[in-house]
C-alpha cells in the first residue's frame, strides 16, 4: 500500500503544509458566514502536529466579524511571498471547512481557535486523497476559460483540484466577466509537459481570494464520460505524487510526476511571477496603500456584479485609506497614483481621480465636512463600466463595435441604477 511517510500520528498534513509556507511575508485571511470579502488576520501560534492554530482578529473589525463566525466553519487563504533568492515565487494556499471557535478579548480583539481539515483522508483507492489537493511549490497548471468561444477567454491557474471540482485562481478584473451558474463552453487545463484536459462546466461559486488582486472560482466536473473520468483521476493521482515529491515527503522510490516536467525548462533570466515585484521593490512600500485601494475597488465591482449587493463598508475602507495617505504622505500618494499604468482603465481612472481629489481637499481643509463623500463619489464614478460586462460587451479593452461603444458610453447610468 502506498502511504506517504508523513501520514503518521505525529504529523497533521494540513498543519504541516501551513507551517511550511507561513513566514513573516505571508498574509492570512479568513472568510465566513455572510462576509463580502476575506479579512486579514494574524497567526498567534500553531501546532503543526495536531493541525490546530490560533488567529487574532484586530479590534478595528473584530466585533463586526463575530456574527459571521457563529456557524463554527470558515475558509482560510494564505498568500506567501518567498524570498527573492528563490525568484520571488509566490505560493497561495486555501483551506475550506476549517472549524473555528471565536472568543472576544478584553482588548476588543477576537481570538480564533481553529482546526484544519484532514487533507489526507484516505479514499477507496489506495494512496488517494478525498480532500482538494493544492498545487504548491511551483506546481503551475495553466487554465483557459472560454467565456465566449472565439471572442473572449480568461487565463487562470489551478489552486486546488479534487475528484469532483477544480478551484481556479483568476485576476479580479478578469472575474468580472463571470457570474454564478454561468455555463463555460470550454475550460482547458494545461500541465507543464503539455498534457491537456478539457471540459464543459459552469461557475459553481466565485469570491475574492486573500487580500491582493485575485479571485477564486469553483468549477464542477459534471457529465464526464467514463474515459474522461479515468483520465481526470489519473491526473489527480499524478498531482498528489508531485506534491509529495516537491514537499520532500514522497514514499521511498517514488520520483516526480512526468506531467509536471516542462517540455522546455525556463532560463535563469526568464520571466517569473514575482519578477515585477522584484523590479519595483525599492518603491513597493510607497505603492502599497494605493494598490490596496485598486484591489478593493475591483472587489466592490465583483460583489455588485455577481451578488447584486453594494458593499458600502469596503468602499469607505478605501476612502479612508486615500484620505489617510493624503494626510500622512501626500508625496507618496501621488507617486503611487502615477504607478497604476498597468491597471485596467476604469479602475486606474477612478483611483487616480479620487486620490488626487483627496490630496487637493486635504491640503485646503483637512477637516472638510464633505471630504469622505466627495472621495467616495470619485471612486464610484467609473464603476458602471465593469458592471456592463456581459454577452453584449465581453471586455472593456480591445476593439469595440459601434454598438459596444455606444453601450459603454452609458456607464454612468448603469452604475447609478445598480
């Protein structure tokens, strides 16, 4: 029987994975109940052997989160930035079904006592996992989601895969083209060796991931033929084998999987996911607040698009961030606004106008009574553009027909109706 040697009574697999990825650079976020987006938390301590951990929620929003944790179950996202000596490779890990008990402390903070799920619960077939398998340690499986065949597709990357569904990471902006229950005529998974798996599926669930610029979408594997099901289970077993190999925990004599051996190895000077971060690291701290506002506005658009709800608290978090920067670091704020040239036009325009307005108004009167509402209005002024994405307008960039251009010009009215 194939049994990875860290499946013993002294090592909890999920606890070990979290421990192997968490460092000072890692961000942990939780999502539970009716929360609209994940919230950052701090790791207080953990016991990798038992798969337990204690998290701390800041007092600033601890009271607001307490009702969402009453159900005793949450999701945990991890975004870990490796040191630059490892080419800045960023790992992302998601746990679902995390049991949690919340306790309010006298300081106003929340203490969360958590237990991670058993990732390595054995399946009927020897050596298989029942829980979703994470693609970690550089195991990149590229995904292409065809939204409108021949017209518009979305790139992504596998986050988790299980026997019955696959979780895919997308950019927040790209996720605006998707909706709950939407049929996807073709989704293609491409493994590093060129092996492909294609299916027709639908969007089962969609939410923001972590606190950066990503979303995660769950795609069920339904109506597969017998041959397709066998192929998928084979790919999943090979993913399990590669995960154990890269983690240094594979069984004796088991090497890496062939499907994760690239046809052409990347050159040392090749582009990596963290290269952009590396190139701009000297100014990263000055851009951080502005980048957070960009990502928050993308989350707002995503929530309005897919859940028909206006997340007012997320908007005013962003407003307060811009006003704070205008008070404390006006030069840094203006510099950060000038670095948004790679963002989508609608979000770049909104954040730049709102940020510059905040800088002007704070310079004139730091205590102006209408300051927050004015900055909020500036952030919202282009939000109608992404809310128009759909069959008639698949994307905001690229060549637009006359009808699409006329439709886009009505973005103010679209945003106001929402």
